[in-house]
C-alpha cells in the first residue's frame, strides 16, 4: 500500500518500493546490521500509522537485542521525519549471523 498524503496544494504519493528502500537504508545505518539479500521488508499503513516488519543479518559478536533496538529507533525516526507518519511498531527479526 502506497503512502498518500493529501495537502492544500495536492497529494504526495510515496510508493511501496520507496518506503521499503527508506526502511532498508535506515536499518543499515546501524553498525553491524544488514537487511537480508532476499529481504523481507514490509510497511503496512492504516489510519496514518505504519507498522514495519524487517529481517536482518547481524555481525557475529553483536549484542542482538541492542542491535534490534537501534534498528527500531533508526527506522522509526526515518519514517516519522521523512514521511510524517506515526510509527506504531517496528518488528525486527534477526534471521542470520555472519
């Protein structure tokens, strides 16, 4: 589902692919985090609120709960700042360690 923002001068549409790319880049800003190559990044929008699901690869030796919390914070900040949507949840699954 694309994000459509209505304003006094018209609408702004942010397609799914752009939302996924934004989430991926935000997650990968965190040291030791990488989105899986066959990635699963989902951004669901309902009532101007986003729910994100993302699968990661973590570097060996990384404290996984700390990594996940940092990714949640980066993703939430990116979506709120760049898209102006409230983020209800960012669900992070660490699927691999490399």
